[in-house]
C-alpha cells in the first residue's frame, strides 16, 4: 500500500486561491512534485535529477521551451 502524500505549497506562491504554484510531497524514499492547477500529474525525480534541476535554476542556466 502506498503512503498518503501530504502536499505542501511553495512559500513563493503568495497563498492566493487563484495563484498557481509548485507543490511538494515527501515519501520515505523520494519526493513528488506537481503544479497546483494540474494535481493529477506528478513528477518523481531521482535525487540526482532534482539536484541538477535546482542547481540549474539557481544558476539561471535553464531556459523556457
């Protein structure tokens, strides 16, 4: 049986009801990410992939598609 995920909104979301934001949930061995406007779609990156993404975002080396 999979654990119940407790989703937490980003502190940068502003907290408004109409604002889209990133949500995160921790499980014993992984993290899950989703956008609040599409809660049915989640990403479960490996720790290595998540670290690479966060490093690139902080460095400003990501670009929109």
